[in-house]
């Protein structure tokens, strides 16, 4: 089947600026023969493509947020992006509308406005895509990439800069693990990203991720196939590991 659409999937009404540059570059790339040859050589591609917009659709562009097939393909694409700049560029375009929305929202409060925010977002997104922990985060890939980009571009530096002013004792972190009772899921997810960036051990991250949807210890025990008592011990050890990681950042 030959892809015949002349209307790009990603578009913008802006005539100048970084978003327009990215879209114009995509138009030059999307049907370029050398580019398509490289893409069609990827083993995970289900069929040959004649337009890079086809790859965006395979990666879930325009589909329902819970589309598992598109999410699975995007995971393979992100894994490829770890060592391949073209794959990184395709993933960047896949999430570009969400990135533009971030820049528009953040542009009201950052120096330099929307255009400056867009520059920050694009640079950060490239880094996030290339370093995405695909071996650990297998699902909701697009949402994770967008969230991580906003966090690293506009939140992380501020939080780490003030970590020495923030109490990170056991009581605070235990409340975060039980965040669903306090409605503080955003802070919890930020803590999880911090833990990953600070190289907290994998066994602790598994436990922390198990609590991420608001599950209690009994529910996590069922998920992991262990006793509730063991979960409580694991949770305590994970909290201590995160606390120690924060302390290292504070002392750096």
C-alpha cells in the first residue's frame, strides 16, 4: 500500500520559530529516499513505509490514549532511538503537539516567552528520548516522554536546587508512597523520576512503581506475589534508599 496523503499529521499555524523549523525539516525528511531506506531496514517495522507520517501512525499518533498496539510500536522506536538519531527525530515528531502545548503553557511564566520555552522543550525532549529507560518503563511511553520532558525542562532544576531546604525524612517519603490518600500523585511521580535519575537500585524502583497508582500495601503484595509484611519491609528499604540519594544530592 502506498501512502498518498499530502497533508502532514503534525502542523502549526506559526510561521516562524523553533516549532516551524522542526515541521519544515520534517517535510523535507518524510519522503526522502535515503531516510525511508534506513527506516525500512528496522526489523520491528511491520511493513514497508513510503512516508514518515506512516511511522507516526504506527506509533499511535491520533489513536486512543490506551492504544496498546501503538504504544508497543513506540516502545520499539524509543529503544531504537537510544543509538539512532533518525529514530529519535521520529519520536520527537510523534510527541511534538504535546511539546508545543507545554511550551505554550510554560511560555507565560518563563523568561523569553513561548519561543524560549519551545527551545528548552525540544532540547530536553531529545535528551529524554535518547536516555529513556525502555527496559523498565514498558507502557504509556508517549505520556511518560511528555511528562519527563516537562519535568526536566521546568521542574527538576528548581527542585534539586532547593533540596537542601526540603525535609526528606522518613515521614515525608512514607506519606508520598501513600500519596493517593493525600491526592499528591504529581509530587509522587516527581519523586519517582528523581529516584531514577539518582540511580536508586532497581529493586527499590520496582516497589515504588508498584505504589504509583495509589495501591495500598495489600494490593501491592498481590501484584508482586509476596506477603504484605514483606511489602512493608520493601517499602521501608525503598524509602531509606531514596532518602539517602537525596542526602547525597544535598551534600554534593
